[in-house]
C-alpha cells in the first residue's frame, strides 16, 4: 500500500475498525456498492496490516460479484444521446452517459432515466450477482404538450342565447298536451262504445230501428273527432316544445 493520505483524509483506527465490520455486514446484505465504500476505508494505511489485508481481498470479491449495466439512450430522432441522468431506486448513480459500466447492487431495482425536455423513462430490472455489462436501451419520446388553456368565458350575448335555449318550454305546451291526452281517451271511449252498439245491431240486420243505428254512427263520429283533436293538440305541443327558443 502507498503512504497514508495526509490530514483529515486519513481514517482513524476507530474508523478502520468500523469500516471493517460494517463492510462485512453490508456485503452479506447484498449492498455491494456500500460495502465496497467501507472496504476502501479499511483497505489502506493507517489501518492495521491485518485489516488492510482482509479489506483488499474483500474489495476484489465485491468487484467480482458486483452487477453492472451499460446504458444506451436515443432521442426522438433516434440519434444516440448522452445528456442523461441515471437513478437506481431514486439514488443518482450517473449524471451523464459516457459509455462506461454503472455498478448496481444485486436484486430488483427501478431504473429511471431523466433527460431535459423529455418525459422520464422507467424500467424495472432484476440484477444478478456477477452479471456484467447488461445492456439497457432507453428511447425518449417527445416532450409532453402543455395543457390547453381554458376557453374564455362566452360574452353576455352568447350567455343569454344559451340561457334562452335551455329555458323551460312555453306554458301552452302543457294544456295542449292535456287536450291531446283527453282526446285520445275520448276516441278510445267512443270507439269502444260504437263497437258495442254495432254488436247489438248484428241480430237485427236489415230490420233494425233507425235510432240505434244513428247512435252507433254518432259514437264512431265522436271517436274520429276526438282522435283528430288529440293529434292536432299533441302535434302543436310538440312543435312548441321543439321550437321553444
């Protein structure tokens, strides 16, 4: 090992022991990147030779097991870009792409790629111990369009026209509809009454008195008149309702 780094950069013996023990715990937990940071502390002077020897061996072991990814990113025109920040589970691991492999702890991760002027891209990946140079290809889409501005409120004249179109129909619609309903009822009543009268006359065909025959004809006439009144009233009500504005 080279000479110890001068000043505050040189770890104390307490820091060496803490890095030695904590690094082993992190490595066993699969946090290889964090474990390597600890082993780099205890793997140099002025840590004791016993600690330095073990930590150097563990650094090599961590490097061997550390998965890495190589990111290739393309813009909207399919041209390769490098102004991309890379996050692994919300931790920034690269400020731009330079073609070099990026260390990632083993296990499942969410990789997020951020580029100015484009929506962020996320990918999920399960990294395996010893997996080196796994290629991740990212394609950035066009920037999101800004929300359309709300249309200006309509002028007063337009609001009045809209209110006129939505106001209640004229009052005359209701009595006309009522007359139409009564007319339909009257037509049904007189029609059925006339049919009953005609049935009574079937037994005296050719010999029936004139009065019962006239009554039957009168019932059918009233039925026709009632039906005509109903159709006219309902038609007028429909026209008023549809052309209320």
